[in-house]
């Protein structure tokens, strides 16, 4: 992953703030996401991680600050606005329709239609197969009902749908949560595959083992603020934990 002067961020946030009642959920938060990188966003509960990605995805409208896509100001007031700019978000609930098959879930809302306005099933299957091939996802058949898929396969379908929506930026909220070891490994491989396609990938995770397996950079949130960013190769799990908890600041304060 290259973030030198010749590479420009695909997505940026500058000074984002969000207030919910008397709770300041986000305070002057910044973010830079480059094509071909995985950025992990970590922090304790209530650190502002989810609020930040919801502002980027159009689920929340920030009270202050600016979002830029390809260096240009972006006016994101809804998830539709974000999708039109190539920002796709995969939340923990995945929002899949269990009663429908994989192909329908992958192309939902963008189903190809024939001359009489009916869904062209053959074209639908071709599109679904192409999406899964691009993702290198292992799913028995696009005709399989989503309800019978494993947790890892369901996550693959949700990620595939984000790709099919034209996502250049893929944001994921705890993509391996509640998955077993094998399925978690499969999901992490899917995420690394997205990076090779020059997509920008932002991942919220509480699992530092997963973070260190996939992230190029790690952004730490605490109290609604970004308190630090580290390249994976230049940090340790211990340092990230200290940043999450504020332990370094407590020690510095005690010494003074």
C-alpha cells in the first residue's frame, strides 16, 4: 500500500463533529483512506467509531466538518448520496433477505430486466457469478437461499453486494464478529482481496489480532476524537491498547 506524494486519498474527513442531545459523539474527527489500503478503526465502546462511519455513509449528517471524495467536497445527506459517490457500507446486521437466493441478494435493487419489464434471471445469475468471482468467494451456488449459508458466506454476500453497487470505498462494521476461527479467516482473506483491487477499505474491529492481520494503518478513536494513527509495521498491540485506554496520558499526568 502506497501513501506517498503520488497517491491521493480516495476518501477524507476533516473536523467531523456530531452531537446527540447532550452527548458529543464525534469531535473534530479526521480520516484519510487511500485506494489499495485497509484502514482499521479501533477504540472502546462509545469512542465514536460507528458515528464516524455513519457520517461517511450518509446514515448521520455531521453537525460540522467536511467530507471529500477524490479531493472534492462531497455533500452526503443520505446513504443514497454515499452510494452514488461509490461509498458502500456493510453493517453488522448485513441486511440480507434470508428467503431469497444469493443472486437476488447480490443484485437487489439493480436487477436486470428484459424487454417486458421482468427480471432477466439468466443475466442476474451472470452478474452474481461475476461478482463472486471478483471477490473469490466460495459459495456453492448463487441459487442457494441465503438462510442456509454459514456466517462467513453471508458476510461474503454482503461484501459482494457492496461491490456490485459500484463501491470504490467499502466500509465494514465488525465483519468477523460472532464468527468462528475458520470463518473469520475466510472473511479476512476477502478483505485482503479487496485491497488488491485498489479499493479503499475501512474496517471497525475490536479484535486486534484481526486488525494486525489485515490493516495497513490503524486509527485509534477515544472520546469521539481521533487520538492517533499508526502504520501496522511500526506499532504493537500493546501500544494500540494504551492509545485506546489513554494509559500513556495517565502515566504522563502522574509523572508531572
